[in-house]
C-alpha cells in the first residue's frame, strides 16, 4: 500500500532527489539526537507495518501506542496507516487504573510501548506501568512491542513481549 502523500510526491516531483530530504529531527533525553531522512522513515514504517502484520494486525484493527514523544511513535503511526489499522494513543502519564481502562476501551490486541522514558530530568518507567495495567483483566492483548529507549532491565512475558528492533529486523 502506498500512502497518498507518497503517490502525490512521485507525481509532482518525479524521482526522489539524492540524498533523501530530512523528514524528522528529534532532540530528546540528555544528549540524544536523531535524524531520519524521508527514505529512512518510510523504510522503518514499512518494516514496522510488516512486523505488525506478522502479529496479526489487519485493516481496521486497533493498535495501541503507549510511547513517549520519540521517533518510534511517528513510525508506528505511519505503519498503522500502511496497514489501514487504527492507531490509538495510550498516554504514558496515565495511572495504572486509567491505563487499564483505556486499554480495555480501545480493544487493541497489539500494544507498542517503551522500556522507560526521560522527562523532567529523570527516567520514568513505561513498560512496568503497562504490565501492571494489563494484569487488570486485559487478557486479549496478544503482543507487546517494546522500544528500547533507556537500556534498563524490564519484566518480560514470554510469547507476548517482543523487542521492537528485533521485530523490525525480522523479514
């Protein structure tokens, strides 16, 4: 599937210029800076869409995104668009009961989260909060893709949890 933007770009601009134009510049945790060209961003979105498809996501399915403001959030959005899936945001600041309710309400069987996140000058747990929320009667969640943002140890549910970078590397 090609997005309308990609098709319009091809029609109006012809072949892409070399090098690919910058699509995303992100400044985050202390000293962390990432830049993705349009080609890199679309390539990652294509791999993320393939990973979601392998996890059973189809057009119309909800995919919950429980990420801080990081490049992977944009990639997840583009991946959902490629599949025709519905991206639902589960804000990282929700409490465990609020997160459990939001997860139940959206009905997603796949959730994308992070190990932890930086904000207000500190590292805050993200996946541990999601894990506690999922233990509150969210048994239909089949898969959790975990973005490694802080390289901190996280609890793991075998068969359900998958590293984002490994899922995107799988062909």
